[in-house]
C-alpha cells in the first residue's frame, strides 16, 4: 500500500482527536479522547493547568486507535498535520521537561495581563492584533517568573500546544506562525518577531524557537515518537496552525471576502482579507490565516456550543443524547420562540474591553396568559447563538469595509440541522454547511498534504448550501433588533451596579 494517507492530530480545548484521511476518499477513521484541566494548588476557579504526560498519552492513544480503525500501519502515512487550541502554551527546559502548562481557559496571568495593558495595550494590539494580554504568552511568562522563579530560571523554550505536540513527535522545537501570532509572540502584519515589543515585554529571545509556516515540514517523526504513536519514523510533520484557521481552510475559506464559522465550543467567525486589518476600536482580533498571504478578521461570540450544551443539560438533565433531545424539542417551537429570548453568554466581541455580562431568559408574563415551556427556551438558546453570530459577522464586515462574498459554517453545532437553518434565517443570506464534523482535521490534513506534495482539493469538506426562509428571516429581523436592545440594556444595568 502506497503511503498516501494523512493523519491529522487535533489538540482542542475539550480533548485530543486523531483523524485519518486519504485524498479522494476523505475521512477514513477517527478517534477521540476527552481531557480535563486541573486547578493548581492555591489557585482560583479560573486558574487551569494540565498534566503534560497525561495529555501526551491521550494523543498517542487516539493515534494508535485511529490507525487501527483505518486498517493501516504507520508506513502508510505520507504526512501528519498537527493543530491545536490557539492560546495554550507549554514551557519546557533544555531537556524537554515541562515546567508550565497553560490551556486556553487558564486565567492565572490575570493580574500580569492587566498590568501590561495598563501601559502597553495599544502597542500590544497594534502588533499582535490581540487583547486582553492576560490570554497571551508574555503575561503567562510574567506569571511564571513571579510565582515559580526556579522554574522560570530553567525555562528554555515556550511553545504553543500544537508546537509542543510536534516536538514530542519529532524532537524539533519550532514555533508555527499562526499559533505564534495567536498567543502574542509574532507581529501579525509582518508575520515576523516584533523584537522591540518582545524586549519591552521582557520575553527572553532564547525562549523563542525558529518560525515555520503551516504548510512547511517542521521535522520527521523520531524513533521515540514512532514508538509512542505507531507512526513510522521519518514521516513528515507539519504544525498546521490554529484550530480555527484549520477549520476555515477545511471548508475552503481562503480567498479575500470569504467568511467562515468554526461552529463548536466558542463559534469563532473569521473573514479573510488580503492584508492585515487592525480594528481602530480594538473590538476584533486580527489573525494570520494558514493560507499564505491571507489574514483573518476574527469576531467571536464566545460561549456558543458550550452555552447550548449547558442549557440542554440544565433543562433536560445529562445524558449521551441530550443535545439530540434538546434539538427535537426546540424544533417544536416557532421561529421567534413565542417571544422568549435568551442571553446566555454569546455576545458581540469587544477584545479591548472583555467583561462578563448579565444574562438569562426573558419572556412575556404573566405565565397564566403566555406559557413558556422547554421547547421555547431551547429554541431561544439556539436563536441567541445565531443572533450573536450575526452581530459578529456585521462587526467583521465593518472592519473589512465590505460585505462577505461567501459564508460557510462547520463543526459540532452545524450537525444540529435546526441550528444551521436558524442561522441562515437570522443572517438572511445563504450559508454553506459542512456535511461532516471534521472540518478542523480536514484543514490540518490539507496543510500536511501540501507539504507532502499531494493533491489537497479532495480533503476539503463537502458543503451544502442552505437558503434563508423569507418569512422566518422577517421574524428574525425584528427578533435580532430586540436581542441587541436587551443585551445593551443589561450591560448598562451591570455597569450601573458595579
């Protein structure tokens, strides 16, 4: 058997996933394991780390399982694409021992980030396209130096989680450009280091690894990596970039003007541009796309899929099929949810002033006249996400200076057909929806295929267009205006109470 398969390794926020693909055939096998984060001793509820040995063992396990499911050996793999959550970092010493792990959801560097933004927010945003600094690698390094100076003195390299998995596979220390930009270690416009800013942020140059592109081979699988995963030694490895960028590439969103939604836990929305666009109002993020000479304006509503799962489990109880049961109930309610409206987390992105919001369900009372049940509440939760995505799409289009020429969505949320239908009706424009959930893996595989010189076009997801329903779109035009006014009123109330 020729070495024509591609392995995609995805270290996402919720777990490790390995997908085996073959050009011309698509997804051949997939394996996933969930992982959990720990609260460090003495830490608060928002302080999170992870056990590196456990994470790596899960990556190895899903890789072996996926190869077995596919019925192939490591030698049948032509290339490996690694993608990961975008803000997570791992600090290692000279021998590769892990000194610090900080996933996306870690807020230990809150005070250090506030201190940076108090004097340098404009500089940080102009260079990295990101705020707040508490999410970025420089603030986390400040935290490590303050709270564990012995570990900081031993620090030899700071890697993103994707970089670190590639290091575990190959023994090569590299910083991939899209991930480096996402965690504040790269100038987003030049896609090179901003040495002056990094110096002012006290990021030691010896901690930074050589930069690579997402379609550039970062190294070959080492003997140790092969023994651990079942992959063949020498197999080319690419660090394919951030999971959001890979998801958009997996849907074919690579040309200027095209927009895509990685519809999962947080539903980030990215609009492709041919040059970097930095929002003067510091609301959106500017990302480096995995497609060469392309950037993204990102406007994310945050807790989207996470909020939907919370709502479903709260109203129906936890079960393996709770999301399916929730969607079935939601389909019983009409567009507009009988005037019930949800504000449960997803909101309009404002990177320069990220804050918590008041939220909940609102509906007409008294209930003796206007009864509201679980179908209305569940549909309102889905409409809430769609309203937030419309608001973020309009914001990204404002920064880009033009309407998106194409809109696509893929990921776990779009596997609920009702959500995809609601989204098209709310934005009142056609949406291309991926027909399988593996858009992130497809994007990572696409990068690996390009590096290996293989045809990558067949690795993209099959897309199906959904046209908006005119009557529902009219209903949602009114509902969207109401949703925005209520969200603004709640925010004013919270500010007044602060």
